[in-house]
């Protein structure tokens, strides 16, 4: 290379979408549809969009695309940037490599990083999120480590982390990324196979909104899209992660109090658990509905005070929350783990205490231990 030559660096834009589409499973067709949805709109002078997709049978290995701006004819395209050997999307090294590539190739003020797949919250045996039928899956500590090794930290945060997957919007999960992410967008309930409407998400990003407005718009376009299709029993919410530390502390305080008085209020606690808003995994319950039922059933001044405080602090975490359908009528945006039976609790307790909140805030675990003893 001549001495006076220069290497052109990519222009820094306001937004970049990085979509990690882990579709080497029965969601392959849906993943390909979502890439086409991105191409139906295209990017803009202020927005990048990069995709890594692994499919089942469509092509060999994984492909990294850049979604272009619309050309002279008004059409956008998916430009192949790299063809990769077969990867395990459930390997944190694969996620780390993608995020690092995206941060380098698409410099931006704000990143919307989407992890796309089936989801099971924190506690599936091998299918939390990002799972590959021919490999493994990602749990929350693995995602956290992958982000950190890719350069995501408290000084270089993701504006919005999107879990386009089922059952992911739990307070314990949101808090787990409190050093790396500003806003989490995802669902308490299972998501239909179509997932997010990416053409509408990209239309919103192309307007260069603030991160708060963008997170709210993802919630809105998701729910509105399914309402137009006549589909119900869907949820989507946006969570301010910087508020979760206080809320997790309040949950711990409430847990210690409930554990200390569990013997006295065993009947009331059982009734509360019976009436709770649950989701496809019935051990995930709505946190606001939980504290409202505690306030209703347990006439104990300290528990009532703690329940009111917990509701207030949970609401402070919820930037936006929408739902549709009777089966999710008591969904408010954040779930918490509250298994009804001991076997479920003890089968997954080890994964639960590996989440970040358990390092300092142990009161809710104390309550669950007591409840299931």
C-alpha cells in the first residue's frame, strides 16, 4: 500500500441495528421473512442495519448481510458482507464475534441489538435463547460475557437490547444487563412465530428518534401489527434498566419479610399464587399483579407497605407496556420467578442464583426457599 494512502473509516451514523438471527431450527422461514422485511424498507443516511443469520437448510453456514439504502428504483437490498462456516448460534463466541463485527463495521451513536430466536426466560435446560438444533443455547451469563468481550460495558452501552423471543421480560433478566444496556424490549408472554415487524421497526429507526421514543415505538408497532392480524394474547414492554437495581432491592426486602412470616400467612400466600397472572411457563408471574394480590390478601401493615413500595418501584422500571387478550389482562410489563411447586424450583434454582441480582439481593431467594421447604 502506498505510504500516502488512507483507509476510509465508515461514517458514524445516529443508529445501527444489529440483528442476530439464530434460525438454525424450526424458525428458519420466519428468519428469512424478517430479512425481507428489513429490505422492504431499507436504511437511511442516519441508520445502518447489519444481520447475521444461520438457517436450517436454506444455505450452508451463516451469512452476514448489510441492509442497503433504497437504490434509484426505490428498492433496498441485502448485500452479502461475509459467508461464514457453519456456526453454533448458542455458542457465546459466535454472538461475541457478531457484535464485535457490528460495532466495528457500523459505528453509531445508538445501537439496537436484537437477539432473535425461541426464548424461555432464564431457566430452560438447554433452550434459554439463541439455540441451534445442531448445537447449544445461550443463557444470560453467557450473553453478558459475550457482550463484555465484544467491548460492551458501562462506558460503551447498548441503547436498546431487543429479545425478539418468548418470555424474556423478567426483572431478573433486565437487571442482569444493568452494566451494559440502557433499555430492554421484549415480551412477558410467548411471541407468535412472526416476531417483530421489522419493516415497521426500521421505518421507526429511520426517523432517527431518541432511544426512549424508539423503545416505545417498538412496543407500539408490535402490538398494533398483531391487532391488525386479529391475533391476541400478546405482550411487549420496554424496561429502563437503570431503575432495576432499586426494584431488585425492594424485591429482596419484600422477600425477607415474606420468608419471616411465611408460616403465619401460608394460606394467604397459597391463595395469592393461585390467582396470579402467569404465562406460557407458569412459574413466570407478573410482578405488579403479584404485589397487588399480596396487598389484597395479607392484612399485615409491613407487608402492605412493602407491596406498595414494590409496585411503585416496578412501575418506575417500565417505560412502556402493552398487551392484547384476556389471558394476559393482568400483564403489566415485568415478570418474576415464582414457581408453584417445589420440583420446578429446585430443578432450576442453580440457574437462578447464577443471575446477577443474586450476588447481593438474596431476599427473594430466601422467600422461595422458605415457600418450597
